[in-house]
């Protein structure tokens, strides 16, 4: 995705460059960058990009929001920007206004379920919820006897067991035990947990693609600086071919993620074609995170394995993002079932649908 | 950023979908009439001149070319749809595919007007077959080591030497080849090669078929002995072929043929596992479909850039690198997944026969039309490493 294609991305990139420079963030052991960054993002209305004006947001298009997430991936942004955007989007699906402050969504895995009891309270456990510890509110998708509802929940009413993902970001277990939501409304017809997981998966895909773009960028630069055996390592064919493969993985991730984002942004409903796009993006981006990240580390050698170097901010987050909203294994099984169920002769028409 | 790689999402316009329906209907009729068997992958065995003419009559050859040369002035995205539907159906495209993809565009760019008027309409009608004369016994990936000589004589050139691995030379009516007209210079080792149009099936050209490990005889050795080529068959600048190669490469490298060569085994695997696959089969199929979908979206994106008049050489090389490695691995992954398919699956025999052929085909996929190593070199140059 091009940088600075639109005003949302331009604004975000300026904020990231000023307040979330990966090297400065990495040097700051006290995380004192987080507060100013979140404040600047909030003042620019970015966390509530996907919330319409009348529900308290800035009403950006889905496409602009996706481009923003790709940019956030390029900076390995480690504040709950994607999570708050997804939460605002989820709440807006039921016309619930978004409050100020950090939010996240639950469940964050297709395997977990939150249930809505007859008394209007919510119960259930959600694992691997990104930035739950930092969130003031949760946007919750719950299953009741009348179908799917969406709720705004005060984070203080939940039990949170803190955890970290492989990228050192919060990934927590949230337990709701007969929690009364702030607001609860029925989801629009046809909206279900799968839709929410696909949307979350595409968000993560764009972040992974962005991280890979940066990994390619810093790996190419490093190879043009580092000298070994009396020449720049970029002049060794083995290194060149590794970097060419990294470019391929980065390109594949970007193409898969932006294609899925485009499909969702222009879809009237989540049909099989959108399912193919979104599931494929998560699967292919997760594969690229593994293969591409490994090459970026290989090119950097020992220095890239240090906490002092910024590479791990991208490589480990890209790996961690694979797990959120359904892993690539989960989506591969689901996509495989969908394909098998449609039948052999319906595979090509599905693939060639746009 | 070092690398400004772009793969913008392209949505095929509505007219493409209409065209797709027409192509599918046409192919269904051809299959019903017994022209070819879509389950039989070794389509290269079949030379189908009549089929070729019928495709031409549909207006699907040279479809992006100017109307005065027999073309339709349609978009690259429409051509893309025709190409991918033909591939997926295992249609016998050998007779026209090279001319349509590559040779015609070279002629449009570099041939004199009289040659264009004579030959291009015949390509569009599906009447003639082209071969590409690049490799020689001691010059493969290193194109600029070519030694076959074109020596100036009255009114033209005399050709002496040998081309090799030349696909379809045994049925081709024409070849577009590079021959040495001068020695390379100290400053530029690429200097001295010239592109020529060669009329085949004449004295002075001997075509010797070479057996391939698939059992087919699809490529050839082509020996030139004092073979005369007239002056107006020179394509472009004498000694300057190296300047002319790059722009065509994006077309050659990024099409659907660069990842669909073994696609049929995936379809047949889906048929074999049935509507309720176990977890292992489902996951395997899901990953393969996700990878396929991603490559197609990349390939369509490159087609969109070509349509917009860009020259996405690096992006096209990435599509071919990832695409050919994938289609090479595909039969082996399908074989893995098929290991536990029920013995009673009705298409088991078809799948096994297809796998046998695809596994034998696989090694060539990362060699033909630019090896993986050459492609990665081009990508590395695009990244600023060379």
C-alpha cells in the first residue's frame, strides 16, 4: 500500500514518525512514549476511525482505516490502535456509541464464546485478548438465546489475567462472570462471530504486511552497510537471493492483505468470496511472517537477535499477530472445509471471482 | 523505503466477467465435442490446429492488438481472463500461446509494416505457430553468450549455428531468435546480438526433437546451416537486442500460466476427499487455496499495471518466482494429502495418473522462461543490491 495515499494515513504516519520512532521506542525502557502517542492518535480521531460521526467517531471509510493499520504495522505500533478501531467498528454494527479511551474486543479467538444470560448479564472466558490490560472498555460479541448481541462493557468489571504474547505485548485472559454491560443491542441480521473474526484477521494481516515491508527495508539497508569478507554482504549472491525471497514474502503478504481489505470495503455482505479473501489473507500473511521474519534475522546475524536492535519489534510482533482472531491453521481448516463443501468444480469459479 | 513494491488490488471490470462466461461456454462445447479432455493434463501432446483457428475466430488471439493487424484492441485484463480459463480447462493452447503472448507484441514493436500486415492477422486467426530461439548449447540463462552467427550478405544475413530447448520448433511456422551480428565489446558484453524473424520449414533449418523426462517431445534442437534471412526480417536495432528484451519480460513472467501449470491436481484432490474432509485434508487444501488465491491476486495486479502502461519488471519477477516454486511443489503437497484418500474414491485413478505427470513436469517449471536464480537476481537488482 502506498504511503501517504490519503489524509488519514498521512496524519498517522506523521504521528508515528514523531512519537513512535522504532529506535527511540526501543531505547525507552520506561515506555514513556506510550502516553503521548496515544494522546496524539486520539486527538487526531484515529482510534475511532471506523466509528460514524453520530456515534462519537471520525467516520473514516473502511478502506482508509485498513490503510492506517498497514501504516501502523510499518511502525510496529504497540498501543491498542487496531484493537480500539475494531472495538469501535464492532459497536457501530449495533449502533452503539463509542466511549473515549482504549478499547479492545472479545472474544479474540474463534474458539471462545461469551454468552448472554436471560437477566442481561454476560459470562464467559476469552483468551489471548490483545491489550485487555490497557483497555478501559471492551466491545463484546455475545451469544444469547435470541442470537448474537453486541455489548459495551466496563473493563473494571471483568477479571483479567495478565499475559504477554511472543511480541511482548499484552495478550490477556478476560473472564466475565455475570457482568452487566453498559449497553447491549442485538447485532444486525447475518452478523456473527465469524464475521468479527474475519475482520480482525484482515486487520492483523495488514499489520503483518506492514511489519514485513519494514523488515525488508531495514534488512536491505543493513546488507548495504555491513561488511564481511572485505565486501558489503549485499554483494553476496546467497544474501541477495535470501533478500529476494523476503521481498516475495513481503509482496505476497501485502497483496493478500490489501486485496482482502478491498474486498471487505466493497462488499455488501460477507459471502464466500469475501471469506476466501479474508481467510487467505490471514493464512498467507502468517506464513509470510514466519518465512520473511526468518530471512530478516538471517541477514542481520547476531545483532538482530539483540534487544537493542529494532528488528525484533517487527519480527516478533508479526509472529504474535498470527495468533489473534484465529490462527492460520484455524482458517486453513475452515477454508478447506468451505472449498470441499462447494465441490471440486466450484473451486476455480471461487478463486476467479474477482 | 528501499523497495516500493506495489500490488494494488485490481477488481476485474464487468466486461471481463461477461467474457469469462463466453470462454467457459466455448470450452465446454469443445470438451463436449471431444476436442480435448480437461482431466488429461498432458495437453502438450496435443497439437490442435483446428481448435486454434476456432479460438482465433472468437477474437481471442491478439485481442489487445490494433485492429488494423487483426486485433480487437481489448484490455490486458480481458486477455488475462481468456488465458486463465484456457489454462484451468487444460485446453490445447500450444499452437497459439507463444505467438499471442510474446511474439506478436515483439513484431508490433520492432517489425517493419509489411511484415506486421502479413503475419499479425494470421496469428489472430490462429493459423500460425511461433517458437522462441534463445538458448544455445553453451548459452542458457546467460543469454549474451549466444554464438549462432548472422553474417551480412546481399539483401540479408546467413545464419549458422544451433539453438536448443526450443519449444514447439517442430510445429512452428516462425521463430523469433537472437543471433550474433558482432562481437561483444569490452565495455558492453551484451552488445552484438540482433533479434530476427525466421521463417521455419525451409531448407537450411533442421529441427531435431529432444525427449523430455515426461515422455513428451516438446522441445527441440534447431540447426541452421547457411540459412538466409532477408533484411526486412531484422527486428529492431542491429547489435542492440539487449535494449529490447526488458519490457516484454513483464508480460512473459506474470501471467496465470506461471502458477497454474499443475493446478489440475488440486481440483482432483478436492474431488477425491469429498464434501466432508478430515482435519488434515481440510487444512492442507485450505493453505494451498490461500496461496493460490494470493498469487492470482498478485498476478492480476501486475496485469492491471501493464494495462495502465507501467513496466512492473520486479513485481512480475516476484510473481514468477513465487508462482513457479508453488506450482512445482503443488503435486508433492497433493500427493502428501492424497496419501489417506479412500481407495474407493471414484476419481482415484485420474488423480494418480495426473500426479504421475505433474511430478514429472515439476522440475522444468522453475527453469523455463527465466530460472529462479535469474529471477532472484532481477529482484535483488530492483532492491538496490546489485
